[in-house]
């Protein structure tokens, strides 16, 4: 594939991801509140129940991600992306019509199955991007996520205030439109000669995770990603109910808050990742981003007012330096035929984190706001996420020293300088 088609293919998948994330973002402000309405308005009960929604979604990610990753290595990326978009469209239709919590749970199950193919989009980027440019391209993917999370939550919050089912109908339309768009314009990125045979032995979740142990540094980087993923799930699991409970925000306010996060995500991942990686290197970018992520969770957990909560948005956004640089480091350690398996393994690992995170954080939140107890700390889930980020930072520091053992060790003043 020549340079020009490679660039065009990248932008095709970027637009596909924007539309996909827009559909996902639309339902975020309304789904937890819809569950809360179905259980009679009890926030603690809704939080605990919504944790099981997150667990189910993540479990399907864990099971399906390596299968989808291996299928994309065998059949190519294009058919997997199109299948995902069509499947998500059906999922949103099910949720739009759901008469009970049980049907909403079925919808989340379908969503977990087809959203697992997001790893294929990252494998697609690896196919069409030279190694030295991947961190920057992964940063642009993060910006594409940000676009979806700017428009999606703001629009979903507005529509949800009119009718809580309306965002699901729009999300279904966008996903099906995305499938149609991809059918006509999305080219295949993986040449036939680079495809790998499909084997069930390598498509099960545990076998996929073994790939991450094939290299000592890759295993350490995977550990950092795992801790990050657990911490990340505090936001989709508890933020809507947390902001509603602590700051009395409605769907519109929560949607605008999430849109603000999306704006800063685009600024960081679309504009800062590439120059940061160029100036400081991927290792320092990982460490710097983790420090800001930890600080952002502390702000979210301790902010006594909604206005002070807003301070956490730009701080937390700089966490966005970590994931693209981390992805870049991980892809460098495997060849082209294993990129789909790597992303499938990463998604399976995110699935495990997703099974742990939602149940953990929603339970902590439910306990923290339970009436009649001696202590009351609504921000407890956010503070727990900050602690996990501290562990991730310590592990990343250790891996960075191993990587640089043969050259110049990374010192504390250098990392602080990079952060500033």
C-alpha cells in the first residue's frame, strides 16, 4: 500500500471511529438514570445494579475480543468493522424498546459482543502506519474518541431530558449509518499475504493473554494498561450517579460535563501527544500522563462543589498522553501478523478490568452514600481510582528503568521536568 492510500485508509477508519463513539456517547448520560427510574429512584440500588451492567459488558468483551482479533488477522479488518457497526445498531434498537431492566441487560450483552471489535480499529491503524508514527496516530484515535464524547453526551443529555429513550433511537441510526458508510468507502488494510490462520487455541481469552507474556517488557506494559483500565471504569460506572447525587446535576449538566472532558481529550490526544512523544519519548510520556491522571482523580473525589469539579477536567485530560504512547511501545514488540492478536489481548485484559472495575466502584459508591453510617464520602470511588493510578505509575517507572538499562537511566528530575 503506497503512502497516499495508507493516509486515506487511516482517515476512513478515523471517521468510522468518530461515528461509533458518537453513538456510544449519546447513551452515556441517560442509561444509568434510566436504570435508576426503573428501580424506583433509589440511587444506591441503581449504582449496585449498574455495576452488574458494566460487569456483563466487560465479560462479553473478555470472551469476544480475542476471537474477533484472531478473525481480523485471518479474514481482514474490514468485515469485522462492518459487522460491529451493524451489530451495535441492533443493540441500540433493543435498548430503545426495552420494557424492563432485564431487557436493558440483554442490550448491554449485545453491546459488549460487538464493541469488542474496537481492537480491530487499532490493528487497522497498525497495518497502515509506520512504527515510528504509531503513537501519534493512536493519539489521533484518542481524539476521535474525544469528538464522539463531545457531541454525544451533550446531545444525549439534551435528548434524554425530552425522552430517555430518544438517545437510543439516534444511536441505532448512527451505528447503522456507520455500517453503510464503511461498506462503500472503507478499504481493507491487511494484505492476504500477511494474514494468519485462525486457530481456536489462540482465540480463547487465556491464550490471547499468554501473548502478553512473550516479552518481559511487554508484560510489564500490559500490567500498567491493566491498572489504568480498572481506574478508568470509575468514570462510566459512577460519574453520572455521583454528579447527580453530590452536585444535583440533571442529564443536561452531566452531558455538558462529559462533553467538556471530550474537548480536552481532543486537545491533548489530537494536539499534544505527537509533540510530547517527539520531545520526551514514549516512556516519559507514559509516566507524565499517569501522574496527571492520578491528580485528576483526586480532584474529582475531593471537589466539594460542581464548579471545583470542573478543575479536574484539564488535569485529567493530560492522562491522555499515556495510552497512545503505551500502545506505541507495545506494538513495537510484535510483528505485523500479531497486531490483531495483541489488540485482542489488550481488549480481553480491558474486559477483565471491566469485570472488576464497575462492580468494585459502584459497590464502594453505594456503601459510601448509604444512610445511617458513621462516615459519608461520595468521592470514595474516585480516590480509590487515584490509588490504582499510583500503583500503575510505580510499575511504569520500573519498566522504564528496565528499558533504559542499556543506555541512560531515567531519573526523577527528568520525569518531573517532562511533566512541567
